[in-house]
C-alpha cells in the first residue's frame, strides 16, 4: 500500500467509526506505522468523521511532526504502543461508550475487565486487556504506564477514559477496536447473570490456532 492509499483508508475507517457512533465530536485518534519507520496520525481536534487524507499529520521515526496538520495531543499513547510492541502496525484510540463504561466501573477485574465471552474477542484482542489506572489527559506519566501494560497485551483500557488497541495493520487495529466495543456491550448485558466464559484451554486453543 502506498502512503496515499493508507491516508485514504484511514479517512474511510474514521468516517465509518464516526457514522456508527464509536466516536463523537473530536474524540478518538488513529495512527499507522509506515514502511520508512515514520507514522501517520489524525490531527489534534479533528473529527474522525471528516478527515481530509492530505492533512493527516506525518511524523518521523522519532515522532517529530514533519507534515500535515498538528498531530493529536494523545500521540504519546500511540508512541507507547509502538515502542512497546514491534508487531504494532497501527493504533486506534476511542472513547467508545460500552468499553468506556467498563473503564468507569468502581470494582473492575483490573487484570481482565472484559472476560473471554466470544472467540472473536479473543482472536482480535488477545488473552489480556489490562486496565491502566486513571491519569489526567496529557499527564506525561500515562505514557510509561501504557507502555508497561502494552508489553504483553495488544490492547489496554484506560480507566475512566477508553480503549487503546493495536493491530498488525490498520484494518486489524480497527476490527479489534470494534470487537472490543462489542465484547464490552456483551459484558454489560450479562452483568449480574452467570455467563459461560470460554475456558483457559479454549482461549489457548484459539490463540494457538489463529495466532
Ligand atoms: Zn482519549
């Protein structure tokens, strides 16, 4: 894929996520790692529903701004993932309602705030979804906390804020963010019930079979 193709796809996914209510206003940001080691990231205060592919911010390999509009203020969340995970080719951060609702629970299971209910959640998001404690938006202490949690997890949930999800490609990261939101919806629907969770052996089998 050329950089122009990736810019177009990023705007297309942004519009799709916005149209379906996964993001509102200027919430949420998306980035992609490019072949030359640099990055694309949605601009600060931009609406995912109305991205101009040509104005998406271009960063160098050290996350310095070298083109397009000014990058998202939450760029450090993306940097934490790329530095922690060599396999991360794209990162999606949303304030999507159901995942954020779980991130606001007073007594979540911090190691596993969304349990393994469906195979697709396990296949897309993985075995673990660590809950990162609350930090004020922009607090520099958030970056090392995310990096530590992301070292052995493809996605994290930021307390009282929302999910940050990585994938090998932009498409993988968007699909994983969508699957995470749907799993959060199921988990909330089943709160107070006794759902039949996937067993450890079933989770192992999925991850062995589908990677
Ligand atoms: Zn945010």
